[in-house]
C-alpha cells in the first residue's frame, strides 16, 4: 500500500505527545517507577569534543550500541533516503552509523498480535542474547513506554503512549524506519511507531524518521 505524505500520518501517528524528559545525564535524576531502565543502561557520550554542550549520543549497555541523541535529525524521509542519509552521517568525525535492526522471529512475514510477535504491539524485543528489535527494546524496555493495546488486546490502557524519552531530543510521535526490508515483499520495509509502540511493515515510498545507531561504544564518557 502506497500512501501520500498526508495519508501516511494516519498509520504512522496516533496522537501521543512526546515528552523530552530530564537532563538526567547532568543532574543524576532517577526515572519514575515502572518507566524503564534508562537511568542505569544509557550513558552520555560526547562526540564533538565539547562536553560542555551536552552529549551527542547515548551508549546503550544492554544492546551494546550507541544511539544518536537527536532522534529526528534526518527529517521525514523515504526508506531509500533514510539509508542514504545514515550512511553519510558524520557526527564529530564519527561515521559508520546505520538504521536500527530487526529480526523476524519464526516464519517470514508479519505475524500480527498484541504480545511477543514481530508485528503489532508489545512485540518481542530481546530474549537471551538475541535482540529481536532495537527500536522496540529502546521504546518498551529502556524507556518503559506502554503500547496503544495491552497484551490482552485492550485499547488505550492507562499510561499508554510516548511518555518517557529520557534525555533524547526530538523523539517524534511518528513512524521510524528500520534498515530491514520486508522479506515477503521488497517494496516494503519494517518500521516502528513511536506514538503507540506498534511495529509493522510499510511501503518504502512513505516517509518516516531515521533514528541513527552505531555498533559499540563510541565517543567520550560525560561524567
């Protein structure tokens, strides 16, 4: 299905409001109860050599990747534009960025559901040493957000939506591309909806944001 830039909003957004969080990297604040692991698993990283202006990225100790702090630096782009943008991204001399990864558990294709699937809400994020969806793990586990549907299928449970963003900037209540094409139809790619925690596939001609991630721990620690 191909949507224009107006129509795509109905799929990639569902009305949640982004909260830009606290400068916990500077003041040592702790997260609210039941709102993720970010205070202990994310560490601020300086990429431009000037720690006084704050971090440009955060190292995720669980996934062992570094997330760019500005979650929508790409602007709204097609999947091809997103892959080109992230391949050229240079932040303080740090290159080698990529789009987030996703692994389809079980058979190929969208297995829609509200619990522990690859497509839908409350998706499987990480088991043992396998990360099934990096964006899903960030949204559900690290930040502690709650989906538009709970695991029983109840719509709009209490506290749902993008309520916690730690100290990332510009996490939009919108869709974000992964770098993974949809195996059953290469005209589609997987994306993650930041507004309500939904994961699905969508035509690559649509527009979404690109959240840059880098393997390993890059940059200098900010104490």
